[in-house]
C-alpha cells in the first residue's frame, strides 16, 4: 500500500513537471542521482523577475481554484 501511494505521488509530480517544467523561471526540486523521493511534498521555486509575478499572487490564484499551495522554508543548502 505504501508503494502505491508513493507511486501515485510520483505520477502527480511528473504531471506538474510536464505542465510547468518548460516555463522559464519555474524550477522543480529534482532527485539527486542514486536517490528516490517519496514526493511527500512537491516543491518548486520561481524566479519572480523571470515570471513577472509574485509568489503570493500565484498562491492566491491557486486558492481561488481550490488548489492548496503555500510558501515553504528556504532550503538548508541556501
């Protein structure tokens, strides 16, 4: 059952990457070589200058469509 849940989350992640991955300024956190994410949390970063839109504007627009999104913490490596 756990494997099915992880597989479903990976499929959802792949859909997001297919739909949004070619947009300049949108960057997904991909897996490192030799690792496998459970995709518990799908995160992406956006370049506000490249997109000409603020992150909270995106979050608010998604909320209007009943899509949950929120800002996340800064990655430790940054």
